[in-house]
C-alpha cells in the first residue's frame, strides 16, 4: 500500500525535515513529477529543498549538455538542468517548474513540467533497473509501481550530475599502514558512487567487498557472519568498517544499519553512512538507528580521513 499526500507546490515540502520517523521503517517518500510525456518520474523527497517557479534563467557560455543556465533564488546562484532536454525528450512548451535540490552540499535546480504529489512506498517495493533497455535506463536508479499499476522511474541523480558536470576526482589519498590486512564492506546502488568508493579504497590500499543495495548487503553480511561463527572467528577480524548509502532499493541504509546493530556478531564494527542526503533530518535518522559516522558524498579526502582512524 502506498501513502499519497496531495499538496500545492508552495506547501509541498514544508515539513520534510520533520519526516525523521521514517528511519528504520524501510519506507521512502518520493516526489512525483512529469516531463511532458505519459511517463511518471520520481525523486527522493529528502533530496528536494523546495519547488518553485524557475523565473529568469541567465544563459552562460560553455554550458554542459542540458544545462539551461543559472538562476538566483534567495541568495543562492545555482545551475539549472533541463531534465527533459537532458534525457532526450521534447518540450511542447518550455518547462518552468523548478525542483531545488541539495546534493553533496551543493544547490541546483531541475526544470520539470510540473510536480504531482508525494507518495510513501516500502523500499522492498522499489526494484533495481537491471535489464532495462530504454535510452533513459542509465539515468534511472530504480522503479516502483503506483496503486493503479502505473510505473514510476526514480532518477539516479548521481549519474545525471556525473554525465552533466563530470565525475568527482579522487584526490591523492595516502595509503593506510598494513592496509593489505584490512577490509571495508560497502553498499551503494549508484554505479558512479561504487566506482569512486572502490577507487578511494584502492588508493588507501584497503581490500573491499561491495553490494549494490541494502538487501544484497545484508544477505552477504549474514552469510559471512554465519561462516565466521561456524569457524569460531570474529567478524571484526574480517572487516573493520561497514559503509552504506542511505537510499537504496529493496532495503535502505537505515534498516541495514539497524539490522547490523541488532546482530551481536557485528559488535565493534562501526557503520559509516555515506550519502548525498546531507540535511539535519537525515543525520537524525541515521543517529536513531545507530549510525556511528556520517560522510557526505563525494569527497575522497573526507571519506578517507573518516575511515583512516577506524582501520586499525
């Protein structure tokens, strides 16, 4: 069963920071919007600060593909990405509704035709997109269905921004002493993020095991813990840190953390949440379920400096 909330654009996101009661429930809230076609799209509501009229967009030289220009909104100058144009879709009339998103402490605008409403769905009803063959599949991180059976495609914001503005560069990360004996387990549904995390850990000289969503991560972690228990070994001797994204299909990072913290076999292994959702509300959600450290995406130096003292 999905939860829907019909609100005007002005009041749509008034109470987002109060939605911390979703932590540990394996539910997410999606802001539905459309790009002028029959397709329905969604974005995690925690990524969106507000919805407004775009106003005057100033074009600048050498803009990346899909970027219409920049706009000033209450003291913030931000790039504006035309989602329809970026995804190869035509606009019958110019889109003027702007979703103002916060990503990795940066503010930017996404132009859309209009927004619809917020729906609340169970993460286990949100499916990865493996096997999708459409041209837009690479820009979609997951899909889910509304009660009427219609499909909602959830945007992969990290992939879109990587394609539009280029990937973050992994800096000159120092190696960890005795790194060959150390291991980090990480889970993230974004291929861009997994690639950058792996690159950072490789430069640190640390072994790593990865999973592409929370459910896959929990299944693998339990299998490893079962084997360790059977062999009379400690999981702490096999991995030193578990790094997780917040929002992932099948099981989110909050429930994954809760499961880890409720299983004594993982005692002593810190959980680091590595997420583009950087608001106080998201940090509060992480704290409620036992997240030990919180790192915003994606800064290899901050990530490595957070992990380094834990890799002992």
